[in-house]
C-alpha cells in the first residue's frame, strides 16, 4: 500500500514539474512577444491579450511549482543545502554580477551617448561641411519633414537622427503628413512631398528633399541669410501679383514664405534689370515682349542671370501674326522652340488639359510622381531644335503617347479635332530647362502660365513644379558642395553543395554534439567524485 502511495506521489510530482516547465516556457514566450510588440515588430495580438496570457502562464508556473514543493519537501531541502546549491549559488552570483555590469554599462552609455559608424564605407558619417554647419548653429533649429503615407521615412529618419546627434543638442525634428494636415503644409509653404522645413527663430528655409546635400544647403542659408529677390515681368497683360480674377498671388505668397522677396518689373519704364534679381519670371504675356526688352534680358542672362518663361499658345494671346522676339531669342540662343500649337491630350478628361505623364531626372522634377501630376490647361509644346555651344537642355515633363500638338485650330472653341499628318505626334514636351555651362545662365521654358495662377496653383503638383523652377533658377549652386557617399558593393556568393553539407553538419550535429558530450562528461565526473 505504501509503495502504491509513493508511486502516485511521484506521478503527481512529475505532472507538477511538467506543468511548471510548460507554464514557464509560455511565460517566457509571452514576455518575448510583449517585447517585440513594444518595438513594433509584432502586431498579432492586443496588449490586453498579451497581459492576460502572461498573468495566466506566470500563475500556473507558481502554482505548479508550489505543488511540487509540497509533494517533495525533502528534495527542495537538499537542493537548498546540498552541493548543487553551492554550485547554483556560484552561478547565481556570476549571473547577478554579469547583469550588474550590463545595467551599469547601459546607464553610462545612455547618459553619455556617442554614435559610432562601423560601416566599411562610412555611409552614416556626415560630411565635414555638414558637421561644421551643425556645430556652429547660433540657435536651435527645428525640422519638420512633410512626408505623405506613400513616401517612406526610414532613410530620412536615420539622416535626421545623424544631424541631431551632431548638433550639440540644437537640432530636433518631427514628421507631418501633408495629406492629413494640409493646413500645416500650406502655412509652411510646402508644395510637394518629401520636403523638410527648417526653422531657426524667425528664419525659415525649405530643403527640397531629405538628402544631406539639400539639408546642409538649407542650414547654411539659414545661418547666413541673404536677400533673394525675384521679379515678375509686367506691362504685357500678365497676371497680377495681387488677388484678382486672374492673378498669381498664391505663387507670390508661397515664394515669400520661403524667404523670397517678390517684386514686379516693368522693363519698358525702367529699361534695366535690378542688381539683386536672381530670376526674372515672364508669366503669360498677352502682348509680345519687345525686341529692346529681349536684348536687356539677353544681356542679363549672359551675365549669369535666369529666366522662367511661361508663354501660352498664340491662339489664346493677342500676338496675332506678328513675330515674337522672346521666342526667337529662346530658339536662337538656347535651341528651345515654343511651338505654334495647342496640346490635345486624350488621356485627360478634358482634352485641352495637358497632363504630365513622365518626367526626366532634374532638380525641378524631383518628388514629382503619379500622385503629383502637373496639369496645364490650354498649353503649347516645347521642341529642342538645336544644341548651341555650351548649352545643356533637359526636357522636364512630357504628355502621354495619346496626345499631340494640334496646329490647325482656328478659334478658341475649335471643332472636333483629330491628329493630322502636320501635327506634332505625342508624347510632347510641356516644359524644358536649359543651362549655359560657361555663363552659368539658366532658362526654364514652359508652354503654359495658367497652371501657376491662383485657380490652378494648388492642384496636384502644379505649385510644386513652379516653386521648384524658381528654386533651381535662383539657387546659389556654389554655396556648398558635398561629395555623396559611394556605397560599397557586396555580392553574396551561394555556397556549393559540399559547403552546405559541412555547414549543416557543423551547426546541427558537431557543435551541439560537443556541447552534449561536455555536459555528460562533467556529470559523470561529478558522480564518480560522489
């Protein structure tokens, strides 16, 4: 009878140990899951579910172990006072010491942070020019990255963290989604995705993208503010800069939010271009710019100035059949022809609205995507007819192949039209940029001005395209020159079958077998010693 009771007791003891072990494993798994959930790597269960599971598993662990203690008090006493207890206490002391070192080390590291770049090509190390700008900040700078949900922020976050770590506590940042908070984007003068607003006191600068070069340039402009003035040409029936039925007041306000000074320029009256002009904007003249004015503009551009020309189709102006000296100058000196046509785009719901379908790589077109189309109502096409010496030309945006440049319109309303042999087949170019590498003069030629007027400025990527054009034409390119990092190319060479077999035997059989053998040998040696 006693043997039977002893056997039942051992059965219950074994069951208690198994339950305690399983519950302990479950507790550890719940703890790991909670840790992964806390750092965003697991989202399969709610916090309440994890907490309940953790409490239940921990409760079963304690209860099962308590049952084992009640059933086997003698074994517990031996474990506490015997040789194993001494070995266990030594292990416990070593574990506590190890944990203490880890805790102290982490506390010291947290209180005295220092970033280390252990990559071979130092891809996470900022350029000396950037570090100098950050370390000489005269006041705190806050950065706001405007990123929509379609644009990842991982790379930007890493870069901004590098800026923050190198700024002696004077650089901070956050992100705003312009789709969910359009008011903040509008107040900041943001007209596109992926741009970063930097603020220091009353000064503001906008980095065109979250790259080290653009952020460093914006920082230096912030530290050393210089007047930046652009002029809108007047006197030819252009849209006004003040709010009205046909105006560019939104474009003016947006430029002013970026620290531009925006003024009007009447060349007929003044007969000269001010010395502080970074760019001259010619937006939708209804009458031709005179030959005398064009010669003044040519002299300005030859001295390193910039022009942004936005001319509507002749059909929608008062040009008539007279020549256009401005268009002739662009064709002769820059090889850029303002075609005498109207773009018909059948991919658009309204065929007279030319829609950008593709964009070439250029600072003006960065961050333009299918989410930020450029729509130009009543536009004309731009053609590259020649390549003058020292001039580089870049077609910026094109329509879809389902479009063409219609040359046979007779009135603004028109009739049902179709692509004829004499028309310019699509895709056609809506805007082109040119730069003279010798004089440093720049031009942006756009076959439309309506897209930048108040009624179209905030639509899709229209405002973004216009502001980028002004930025590119006005930017001081020599302000800073940061050499980009060239990442080290690493190629994975798959192992052969023999190598795979050796890896498998080593990781699955040999190494675990040696560990087991060492453990068994140690156990046998202790048994022989008593």
